[in-house]
C-alpha cells in the first residue's frame, strides 16, 4: 500500500514538481468563473456580476483565456512562456499527462486529439501549439513586440519556415532521446538497446547541425538580430532531453551562446520556472524505476502508446 502511495506521489511529482505557484493544486477540472476571480472582498456576487457585465459592454472585454497545459511537454512550455512574456492573463488548467488526464472524457470534450496544449476563449477552442502561438501574436499585435512574429512578410516567412521544419525534426528527435532514456527501461524492463540510442542520438545531432548551420548561422537569433517564436519553439525542444541529465548542446559553443541569449530575452526566472518540472524529471523517474515493478505494470500500456507514437517500439 505504501508502495502504491509512493508511486502515485512520484507520478504526480513529475507534473507538479516545482510547477509555478499558481499551478499547484489546479487541475483542468477546477473551474472558477471570471466573476469569482475578479470579485473583490466584500463585494456581492450580484454586484460583481453587474460590474463585469458593464465592463464587458464598455471596454469590449473578450472572453478570458484558459490554457490547458502540462509543463513537462515542450509545446506547452512554448505557449506558457509566450503568454507570460506578452503578459496575457490566463487560467492555467493543469492536464497531468503522467496520470493520463488527457484520456479523460472531460478533456476529450475539449480536445478530441487528447493532447496538450489547448487554448480556450469562451466557446473558441484552439489546439496545436504553433497555431496557438501565432494566434496570440496576431491577437496581441498592438501591444506585443513585433519581433516575436514580424509583420514584415519575409521575416514572418522565416519564422514560419522554422516552425514548419521543426515538427518532424528537432521536435521528434529531442522527444525520442528523452523518451528512450526516461521511459524505455521503465516500460520494457530492460536497458535501451545500443542500436536504438545510437540512432536517436545521431538523428538529434543531425537536427542540431541543421538548427546551427541552416537556421541560426552566425546570427544572434534564428531570424536575425531579434528573438522570435522560432527561437522559443526551438529552445523548449532542446531542453527536453535535459530532463534525463543529458546536455545535448555540449561541444556546441554557438548554440550554447544562443540558448543563453534566448533565456535572457524570455527572462531567466520565467525560463527556469517553465523548465523546473522537466529539469527535475530525471531524479523522479529514477526513483520510479527503483520502486516495485508490479505497480508500474499498470502504467505500461500508457507509456507503450507514447513510445509507439514516436516509433520507438
Ligand atoms: N502538434 C502538437 C503536439 C502536441 C503533443 O504532442 N502533445 C503531447 C505532449 S508533448 C501530448 O499531449 N501527449 C499526450 C498523449 O499523447 O497521450 C502541438 O504542437 O501542439
């Protein structure tokens, strides 16, 4: 019994580990209405609702935004970071991937694809991180710095070029390395075959070579002198294998300097906040691996699905 409790704790810990303060204790099932959120002490629900209604009429306040996220996921981190950088208020709805909340009926009604991130504004639901990032950039174009998603057609096309490329390259290759190191021994009950790790590391190396030689070159950022969504989407993927204690940028001074610049642009504290759960994932996963295997068996089908999705088994 104690073992089960320890395992459950570990699973939750992977997701809750150092999540931002506002995230702790929230699940996507926790619903607080905008009225409740904005009601000041002493204000009645009725007067608060009236205030809100008139505010909406006067200022055309749009529906408040909900983001369904788990910061263990790179696409979720890019959306989280961008919303924070632009200072867009949102409700963080935690969908704990490691406990399978994405497969719940309730989340299925929000996203039939059963994946995070998801953005919800009233009845408008948007999936796919890249679509969400562009939507936020365009919606907040008047207040957001232009460089994140430039209005200039050619500059914007450069951002889109990277965003289109990364899906089947850095995204897949970074995740494969993370999943092999983190999940494979857990799911298969054996060490990862050397052939698999060699192939995964080689693919990731190729992706990093292309990031460096084709996209970054000698520029400070992917599209030139200023940071953009392309850098943001790249950096969160590069941080994923770091969750297994692997520094994939070792021996790549140009990319190390670029990572430093992107962190600086995002803000060191915010960057660390977004990556805390993934950076600590390796120790939590090691603890899981050393715990009783009989309880882990229950989780195996779920992990198998993920490994299969990434063509790892
Ligand atoms: N193309 C999607 C990918 C989203 C995605 O793969 N999300 C993963 C986490 S990184 C997920 O929710 N996985 C849950 C599952 O497959 O069970 C995007 O960019 O938003």
